[in-house]
C-alpha cells in the first residue's frame, strides 16, 4: 500500500543526528521491507520548545495551510498516486500533528501514529494548544503504535477503542552490530592503539549528543558516578559531539583526563568499531525516552548500565542484558558499573543475552512484520 509518512518533531531528512531522526528512518525502512511504498509527505516541523502561545498559533495556521495544499494535491492525483494511509511518527504537546488528522479526514484514509505521548498535566499550560491538538490526534487515530511502554497509561484512555493501541519494541538493523561483535578483537586492538588505552582494563563506552538539558544532565551524572570509582580500573570512550562539548569535557575530564577519551561525532558505520571494541555501555539516561544507542550496543554484545527511566526498560532487561539503576542516583550507577567492571564473566553473560534478545525481539525484520500487521488491520489491504 502507499503510505504518507510525516514526523512533526524532526523529519528523517534532518541534518543533525538524533534518536528521533534514526527511528523515523528505521520506520520507513521497516515499512518498505514489509512491501509498502512510503512517501515523505512533509518536512514541516511543528515543535515549539519555549511554550510560546503566539508561535504555536502561527504553526497551527501554517500546518492547516500545508495540509490543505496536500489535500488538493492528493485529490487531484490518480488513485495509484494517492496514499492509502497516513503514518505520523512522534507527536506530543510540543510537537503536535497539524497535518495528519486533517488530511486523513479529507481523504477518508486510516490515520496511524507511532510513538504518541500525552501529558495531562500540560492541560491549560504553556503548550495548551499543542496539548489539545495531541489529544485530538490520538482520539482520531485508527491505531497508535507504542514504542515506549511508559507512554501507554496516558494514551490509552484517549483511544476510541483500547485495542487500537499496538506495542512495538524499539528496533534496528542488527546486521552491522552483529558484524562488529564478530570482529571484536580487531576493533578492540584499534581502539587501544588509536586512543592509547590500557589493554588490560575494561573499556566503558558512552554514545550521545552533547547538548543542553537531559543529555548534559546525564553526562554530569556520569562524571559524578565515575568520580566515586577512583580505584576501579576503568577507562571511558565518549562518542558524540554538540554545542555543549566544552561543558561535557569539563564534567568528565575532572575525574581524570588520562582515563577519558573523546572520539567526537561518528558516522553510523564508524560507531560499529566502538561498539565492537568496548566492554560495556554506560549512560544515565536522565529523562530518556528509550535510547537507540543502548539498543545498538546490545546488538553488538555489550552489557548496559543505564538509568531506569521512560522506556529504557523496554530495551535493557535488568539483570538479564544489563543493570538498571534509579534515575539520577550517582551512587547506585557507580556501584552498577563497578560490579560489571570487576566481574568479566557476568559482563560476558549479560552481553550474550543482549545479543540474543536484540536479534529475536528488536530486529528490523521483526518490526516489519508487526508494522505490516498494523497497516493491514487498518486498511484491510494485504501486501504480498
């Protein structure tokens, strides 16, 4: 079937890497793998991060005009060029969908959302317009696909039918990460050589953008936790870059610059070397939705230490593929890292389970089957 795809938060064509951009691209790939034709309907970004009511109203008006333009275009097209369904990825009060519901109603086609978030506490607040629009979109949706189980409790009451909520675990193409695991010795040797590491000590890895807010808070907590382990033989590689790199370097270098290496931003292919050559992934995940880097690390056989927040537990199984600690608890995070640093057998066992579970439950092939089931259910059209 023909699917019009839209991501109001950040389009898959955005220049700056992020988990949102990655998941948007993965959803498109999975839908195409299932045999569907996917068209990016718009790159219009509806996000207002400041809570500016005037800006929100302007975005709403612009969204309505863009929607009407698309309706005219689709209505004038022949049947085989008109979408059979509309698919929106990631909407919430700061980035509502001003296009999808309007277009789906006009064309009389199913409206599907993946990763909808709803915050009742925002009712009447600075994002009231976006809050109401998000609620209306969720009510209109023929299906809401939940990538983050943490969101489900507030989304489900808005649905016309509770069965319209479909769970989908975060997913990725595991092939490059499985290859990284198979080349572990080569990758580890290259990291030791290029970053002048001690081959006898475990290599900890962090992969994250360096920006204000949640990311910087996580980096600061990571620095606090590592500072509690002065006598533990750890060494850390940080892959990532951004506007707050100076602040991140200050937060981490203070604990011992000789033990921290900054690798800068890496391409997706370049990251495989770091996943393959490291011993464990560490990330406090403060206010994280779920964390695609955590999933990639596990696909490459790395155990994970992360904060237990949002949908992180949908990816990291506590005690099975890694260790989850209370959000924002530096002492607990330090103890979890220390435990895995000092027990290589447990690291290996957790890493093996991480690879197995990721391959079984988080592969793009599995996601393609589940997405196809959802799209078939709402349209009645089977893709052969």
